[in-house]
C-alpha cells in the first residue's frame, strides 16, 4: 500500500470528491475492500472481532455516508469506477471485495464490471438481492424497499430519524432499538451494551453530514440494478444465516441461480449480525487466499 495512507480517513478523487475510509489490520497482507450495509459507515467493522494480524481491510464509505461527499446522480454501476480509482491511489495491484447486507449490490457490481484479474474474488455476507427477488418483500429489507419507493415520505422520515439519533443518548437509543426490532436469539445474545453503543455510533456516523447516502441507497435498492450476474466469471462466496430476520436467507437463492463460479455457506441459527461477528475472519481468509 502506498506510504502515507495508513493515517488518512478519506481520499480525494480526481473529480474533487472525497471518499471516507478506515484501515484495519496489517498493510503488508493482501488487501480487501469492505462495503458497509445500510445504514453504515467506515466504522462498521469496529463491532467485529477482527484478527488484525491476519487481515488488511480497507472499509470504504459510499457517497453521502460518513466522510464521503455526496455525488449527484450516483448509481450502483458508478461504484466500481470509484473503487478502481481508490485502488490506484493506494497503489493496489490486486484486491478482493466483501459486501455486507446493503453493500451487496455494490460488491456485485464490481464483480460484474471489473473483468480483469485485478479483482481476485467477491464475498457477499447476509446480502440483499434485486428488489423483485423472492424474499425481498419480507423482513426489514421489505420495509426499506417500500420506503425507497416513496421518496417524499422517506426523505421526511429519514431526516426526522437523523435529528433524533444525533441528539439522543447513545445507550438509550440502543435500548430502544433493541426493544423495537425483531431479532433472533443469536443476535440478541450478541448485543450487550458495549456492542450496542458501537452499533449506534456506526449509524450516527452514516448520517453525520446528512441523509443523502441512506436516502439514495433506499431508492436504489427498490430499483433495477441494471446488470446481470449470469455471465460473471469471478469467484463469489455467499454467506447467510438461516435465522436472518433482516434479509431473509431465501434471497441467497438469487446468487445461487445466477452465479456460475460460487460457493454458498448457509449457517444454521445465525442471524443478520451474528454471522458477521462469528464468521467475518473466515470470509476474509477466503477472499485473501
């Protein structure tokens, strides 16, 4: 990795826009880009017990999240170009990608668009699928898809939530979130106060400078991705928990049917959060080898 970037929290693109990032692990190891969920930020992995001696993770924030500047008219297929530009600035000759939850469309877009050997492999962890996929109308992702199709309502609601979240007590916000949201036992056991505070801080960071990122992605999730994975040759690793109440595990069938070169890992009794917590180091190992 190019010298001097280890301490930076953003990178300036050629168009003048900045992309937020966080670096985790050993910079001498194989680099892996991490794409956060919804809402999420470069801080998302602070809630995961990473083996930092055995990973080199570059967590990027999409436009409008955290430290990343908004980009007017940004679409899913614009993301691979940004990733390649960041890779150039970091002097990365080769890399892999992990997309978690709402980061899945953007990881998939990279697998579709980056056809040379520079992109080694892609992992999708508890990832969403296109809006018309079976199961995408269920769980919490189903509610988000509906919100994305109501731009005025979602704009008002997201701004209201942002104001409350940024001005509330973090511990109290977590307890309210934990009581309101339906979680499987594996996720409930995971979220003690310490991890809960980190979760809320990640949410806060996502919207620190506005809702443009979360608002745009909600609309993108409810729209066509405008690419098809059926002819993609890149190796994909698909991970999902059978007790995921946020993104139903049946959505993994989309990747199973579309992708030619893939391995599927369905983990019994794991939820949306617990599968990341328990298996992220294994996912990193897979895409790094």
